[in-house]
């Protein structure tokens, strides 16, 4: 199986419990994978976290979501993942039955900022942990998938190593591979690189984009780092101060073949950064 | 090869060859090997220094114990300098041999020791299994924990030794009563270790597994159980010593045929030499069990991050 030639087709095994291709076009665009419509959520009646929040995720894109600290970014991810039930509005998947739930299969996975590798499992076992719940996959198919992912992430030599022996960057890569292993349509990244030092973080950005593109996975990246949001995103959505709603969404005019190190010095990058920082700083002042 | 760096108990940083080569100013096999040799020599020297001090301390204590009571007038100064109460190392060593060989009209220690050890192991293992599972369950199901919280707190507040008469009344003067006492002493130690380990699992880990499709029970066995087990195993030396203490205390009360009964005999006959001989064997057994538990723990917890616990390994 050749990942680079036809990644998703190559990685799917017959009978995989993986959602099929998106069917009917969504309301916003023909290629929308996930739609969040007018979602509201409050932890307590006096503490609304999300208000009339709407956004859509296109197939194969990276949507960066950025907002003031504590505005409700992680709550948004929890609502999308089905970990909290919205008080109003809906999260739905164009092509699937509305409100069918995001946890019915490996349609969506998440990578947290905090370490989620199981420390008693090796890298290889961690990468394959989500595949154990795909009942239609046999042991050989799981092993093949893990093998390909390890190769893709450059972790083949570390396959038998326990997480405690990995560097921060390698842990993040292993966690990313574990998150994409079940071939989700959508991967949510919740400030996944915040704990890394700057050079490691910028270095891993390119790998993340490569892996997500190869796996044909759409990504929602929640971050508090504007440069990271622009570097990785195809679009950047700016959230308001709490309760969060989408203030604006901006296209990022860089292709998928980005040089992460030189990108930040480009004048287009700097211009976009200034515009977005202007909007973001207004929300930060309101917070 | 993944660079691996760790600290041994001496605080000396040790690295494998690949890691050493990676941190050397000018990478090369010879330089890495020389550096590894230097580290090995430094570690050996450090160990010798530590062991030397330990030997010196033992020799000084034993010499003081042997000869201080022989100083004229010392006996009347304090009971701790009276051989009637503290015996002497030379007499105790002879007694240890007599107990092992059943010589000089001293009864053989092995039947009593065997009974006490087996009873301790049975009580402790039962407590580890039952207490561990209870801690795991209540750590996984929050509502269960809320229901049982007051009962557990109340039971934990009861001094377990005070239950011995009740246990002896129910189970009779038997190994069962002694094992049950060991069980009650150890149970809550294990329970709270497993409970904390189970509850301490990072929220993100359980949510990730839920998103992958794991059920709550699946998360309990696949994620919480290893953490609960790790916490129990980390406390294993403590758990074993408490189990032994519980059983010997029960034997003191119940009059069974274990080490506790021999200790009662020694005290009744005011035989301090026999008492110290029995204490030596109990300490030896405790030490062997604890060392064995430590080896088992190290083998099972090779993944554990000593720096801050596995759940905080990020």
C-alpha cells in the first residue's frame, strides 16, 4: 500500500468501520465536512461559554480557531466531540443524519495539549490503541496500519520504546499518529504544541501538516498562538471574548507546501498577522 | 536508537552508548566508551563509599551494644545498659543459630515462622486483590464513591488492632483469624492507593479513549487499572510490612502457634535474648518479602516515570 500515492484509499481495509465519503452537500459549501450551527452552551445559567457560535469545516482544510484566553475554545471542541451537549443549536455532519452524534465511530478524534500516551504501552501499541475499537479490523490490518503510520511519522526505530523515553517532540508525533490512526474525518487539536519549545514547535508544524494531508483529514486547531494559527491554518476563525462566538474568519493565502521556518518572515504573513492581531487584541481588551 | 538518560539512586547520570555519543562534544565511539567507563568508575566508587559508611555504622552500634554494658557501673545507670533487658549481640547470634538448628533445648523456629509467613502472604494478597478492585471500582464510578465515602471513612477510623478480639471470637484462635487481621490492616492501605491511582488518571486520557469508542468499563480496565496497580505496587513494601505486623499482633492476642506465640513465650520467661532472636527472624522475613516485592515492582513498573508519576509524564 502506498500512502503517498493514495493515502486514505490505501489505508482503508475492506470492511473498515470508517465513515464513508461525504454525501449530500452541506448548507454552506459543497465540501463541508462538519458544521456547527448557532451552538450555545452554559456551564451554569450565569456563565455562558458559547453563544450563537457557527462555523464550518471544509474537507481537507486546517481551520485554526483563536481567541482570548478563557473564551470557550476548549468548550467548543468538547461540544463538537459530543463530550458536552449544546443547550441550543447543533453540531452536524453533512451527509450523515443530523445530530447522529460524533462518538458513534472514528469520525472524529482529538489530540490534547496534555500527554495522553498510555505510559505502560510502547509507541507502537499507543499508535494502535484507537484501532482496537474498530471491530471490523483484524489484527493484521491493525498491524499494517500502525506500521505505515510509524513510517510516516519517522518513529519506526522508536516503536518498542516507552513514552517516558521519548523527547517532547516525539511524544507529540506519537500522539498525533494515535489520533489519526482510526482515519477520522476530523481531527481536533487542542493547543497540542503549547508545551514545546519554539524551535521544536515550528519543526513539528510541517510534519503535522504533512501527516494530515496524507491522511486526508480535516483539522480544527485550537491555539492561543496567532503565528501558529496562521502557519498551520487554511483559514483562521477569531472568537470573541466569553461567551464565544465567531467574530470573523480569514482565508490564509499560503498553499499546503509551506516552509514553516521562512514563512514567518514573508511580508504576506506579517500583513495577515497584523490584521488578525488587530481583531484579536480588541477581543482580548473586551475579555 | 533512542537516547535514554536516567539517574540512578546515587544521583549519577547514566546514559546508554547512543545517548552518550549524542551529547559528546565530538561524537565518536572511543570518546563515548571512555566517557561511559569514567561514569562506571564514578558510580562504583560512590557505591563503595556508601557501603563503607553503612558497615562502619553497624560495627559501631554492635560494639557499643556488646561492650558498653560491661563497663563497671553502667548497668545501674539505665535499663538500656542492662544485659537482662537488652542481651548482647554475641548471645543473640548464638540464639539465632539455636533457633535455626533447634539446639540447646531451644524450639525450632521454622514451623512458627512458616505459619506466620504463609498467613501474612494470604492476608496481604487477599487484601491487595479485594482492596485493589474496590479502589478501582470506586475510582471509576463517582456515584459509587459518593455512596460509600462515609462508610469507608468510618471503617478506616477504627483501629484495626481493636478488632482482633472480635475476629478471634468469630474465627477462633486459628490462622484464619490471624490472616483476617492482616487483611483488615492492609485492606485500606491498598484501597486508598488503588482509589487515588484510579482517580488520578488525566481527564484527557479517559476522554480520548471515550472518543476512540471505549466504554466506561473498558476505560476502567484499560486505563485506570494500570494506574491503580502502579500506585499499589509503589506502596508494596509498606503494604507487606503492615501485613506482617498485623498477623504477628493477631498471634500475640490469639495464642496461635506462629511467631507471635513464641514472642509471648519469650516475654513471659523474661528472655530478652530469645526475643531479639525472634525479632531478627521477623525482620529478615520482612526484608526478604520487601526486596522481592521491590523486584516485582521494578519489573512490572518499568514504564513508570519516577520523576512525577506516569500521569504527569508530559
